[in-house]
């Protein structure tokens, strides 16, 4: 399985105008992607290429012209300071599937979003890493760049299965060693476990730029169940025996309040937040987080 | 027209209707297991109410109807015969003049029949039968549909009546025409041997008996054979009636009586039911049952001095009735005086409905059950195709 299987073609096409960016450096429209630290073209030599009309004359290597009597342009590898970390929640609660679309669960959607972020980072030449939380211990793909790094991450994503609960505080600690300050952390979770939100807050308060996507099922938004149901929590195996029609209004009210409260909490902590409902196109939350209008700081607008 | 059940106990099969109800209820109470991570926002206070709600109510309805139809089928539904064509029913009592009856009911829409067993058409010849007139009248009354009028043509004298004037459920149209009912049952028509055994001193009684038998034969020619002989001849084997006119009688006679014979015995002072009395009320003859037979005992000889009735014109009838026994109850009456009464409303309500001519509905109900079965199958499989549990 490859990236193409994870990201639908139309979503992939719409990713073109998205840019991963740190909020703290956003605002400039200079040459590079990340204006503050990039020194423009030519910091570290990469290659020569033939002159093309439109290139700046000052970028022509005149010494080489003197030797070869041809115009060559020095190209430098841009030194990107951005490292994107994608943290995927793969606990058992991410097993949720909608009744209308039983083939695609929350974790599948999270994989798609992660693959989209990887695709964006790869296209920008940024470094990226992957953390999968869930199961026994966090699985980490160390940050790197390039197509092979992408393949490593995609492989990890494809192999990932939902299971287990959110890891304990101690198990998450290695993340702090790997995720350096000023990295972009994209957190993909349902945030039903408060520990996930706490982790997001801590990362944000420790100068990591956190963008969170809360994945919600259409069933959780609409509660379309009818008749007697025995609802079972996939993580704790707690259960509720209810008549679905009677608890619907109450559930929608309380769940909506919980979502709004989470959004407010993230905004207060400077976390970009977006909700993603499983029946929406996968690029929608990314557009909210990284789109042109989102980069000006209007974060936390994820409420649908 | 009314609907009736020949075997109402078959309705007990309606108890089977509880089965589909239970099935549909049980399915309802099963809770569907759903994995739901947002569990904590579902209120735990609201318990599932065990509401009486049926899963797939149309299927349940079809199944209930099917079972009810089968139960009705077991109860053998019938439809009381409908007289929708407005045919009036008129009956001619035997003895009445059929021509007079036809003249009375000479119009279209009248079903003229004999008041005889199975009510043959008036055009057919009337066969002899032994069913009394009153019984046939009640049967005709019971077999008529409600609201109809019972037309009866009767002769001036009615026979075959019983102790009670019939009370009919239907309105009665009572026509009396000329004629007389011949009420003698056909079973009694066989020739009867009447043996008379006499001692010499009782030979004077013989003429009275001869006269009586002659009177009988005048009414029913050749029916009664008199066999008068002295005592020495003994009791003949083929005799049905015997007159023993002698001061003493041997055990042979008693044995014959106990085998079923009927004997008129003179010089017998034994007990028994008083049969004839004189004007003062003293008993002239007694009747007593003896084994399978019966003895009519005269305390003295059969003579005008002891029994003045022998000189009376009624003696022949008296003797015949005494020998016949049960035929003594009066069963003849004047038709005009005997017009049956209409039963009161309460009597008509209380009367058990007699099974008249009915039309069985088994085939229709079987067809209905088959249709319902097909509907039930279609409903069940149709919903199953939609992926219902």
C-alpha cells in the first residue's frame, strides 16, 4: 500500500495550495517558505542548472561563465527549519466507524490526514516525523526528509491498527526528546481521552506549534440510532443500555458542549484546532489549519 | 343471512396468536450492541423503557390474520342459507286437498311442498310416513329463515298432534281446506290376528267381540282376523291379541303374555290401572303390564250385565284403543281450533338455533388462508432483503 491508497486523488489535487507553516513565523511573503531563518537562495550549494529567461542576473555564476562561456545559475538547498511531527492517536476509540460508511473508520481518516501532511511536508522539503500512540508503546519514525522518509512513515501508517488506551505519562515522555521546540506538531485524535488534550496543551506551552484535528464520526454528530441500544465503550468496555430516541437530544447537547469547550480550551492555549467529520473531504481540516485564511492567526475556527 | 360456527371449540386455536406476538415482542426487547466511543456523553439516568412496541407490525398483522383464519377454518364456519330471492314457503298437510292448496297459492314465488319428511315438492306423490304432523310443523318452522311467513294448508281435521299446541317462531298463515288427516301410522297397518278362546259358559260373550272386530274391519277392511275357538285349541303362535274368556286360565296364557302378547282376560280380579269405569266411577276393567305384554283384566265375564258398554256403539273403539294401548292419547283435533300460536319474543330468543340449511365456508377460508400465507411470506422475505435483522 502506498500514499496513493491513503490519499484520494481529488484530495491530493486540492492539497496543492496548502502550505505547512509555523504560526509564529507566519506573515511574510518572501522567497522562502519560512522567512525568518531562511537566508534566501544559495546558503548551501546544491547544483548548477542552465540559465532560463527570468532568472535574476545576480544569480548567474559569472566565474563559471568565464570558464565555460555559458550561463549557469547556482542553486542552493534551502535550509528549512521546519520539522513537522505527526502524532496519530491509534487507541481503540479510533476504531469508530459510521454506520453509513462502515469501510472507513476514524483511524483510516487519521491515516489519510497524516499522509496529506506528509505530502505537504515532502513537497516543501521539510523534515517530518511520525508518532503513533496506542497499543503497547508509542511507535516513532524519527524526523527526516525525502521520499524514503515518506515511505517509512507511510509503511508505519499502513501497519498501524487501533487498539489499547492512551499511553501513560511516562510512555509519552520520549516524545519530548524528539520533538524539538519550534516544531510543528499535528495531533490527530478524537480527544475523547483528556490525556490527549493535556498533551496538546503541554506541547503548546513548551513552544511547540500544535495543530490539532479532532476526528468525529457522523454518527456522533447526528446520533441516528433508533430503538434499544447497548452502547459499549471500546476502550474501557463500559456500557450504557438506553433507548436511543430518548437520549438523543441530551447526548447532542452535552456532546456539542464538550466539543465547544475543547475548542475554547485549545484556543486559549494557542493551539490551532479543527474538527473533522468522517463524511467530509479530508483536505477540509488541513485547509482550516494551514489554508491562506488560517495562517493569519484565526485559529480554533474548527467548530462546524 | 348469518354467520355461524359448527365447531366453536376450534376457536381455541386462536391461542396460537400469542406465538407471533411473543416472537415480535422478544425481538423488540433485544438491545443492539453498538461500539460507541463517545459513551460518556450519553446520559446514564435514562434507562431503556420496555415499551410494548412490535417489530415489523405489518408482518405481525399478516401472521395474526393467518392464524385467526386457520382457527376459524377449524371452527367450521357456515353461512345460514340465504333466502334472498323472496321465495315464500307453503306446506300442504297430508289429507288436505292439493288442488285447493294450489288454488290458494297459485302465484309466482311460492314454494309449495308437502308437510312430510324432507318436504317433497307438491307435484310429487306423497309417500306414507310415520312422522307426526306436529313434529313436521315444528321442523318446517325451524327451517324457515328469520322473518319469513309460514303458510300451511291443513285439512279440517288434524291428526298426529301431541299434547301441546305448537308455538312457532314465524308468523303463521293458516288455511283450512276440506279433507281429513289419515293419521294412522303406516307401521300399524299389518294384519292383526285376534284370537278368542272361550269356555262353553262364556260363549255368550262372543257376539260382542265379533261385532267389535266387524266394526274395526269396516273402518280398515281386512285388517283384523278373528279366530274364535274353544279353549282346547290353545293359544295360536301368530296371534297378537288374545281374548281369554274362561273362569280359569293356564300358565300357558300368562307365559304368552309375558312374551309380549296382549290379552283380554275375563274372570280376572287381579290389580292394575283402571281402564274403564262406569258412570259411578267403579272400575269395570283394569290394565296391567305383565312382562313384555299386557293384560286387560275384566273382573267378571264379558256380558252386558257386568259391562254395559258392550252394548254401546263406542265399544268397538274402546276395545281397539285398549288393545292398542298407547294409541289412547288423543291426537286429532279440529284444524280451525288448533291454529298454532306465535312464540313470545323471549321464547324465540331462548330457543336454540336449529341448524337449518347452511352453506359451508371452508373453501373460502382456505383460500383466504393461502393468500394470507403468500402475503406473510412476501412481507417476511421482502423485509429480510432490506437487511433487517
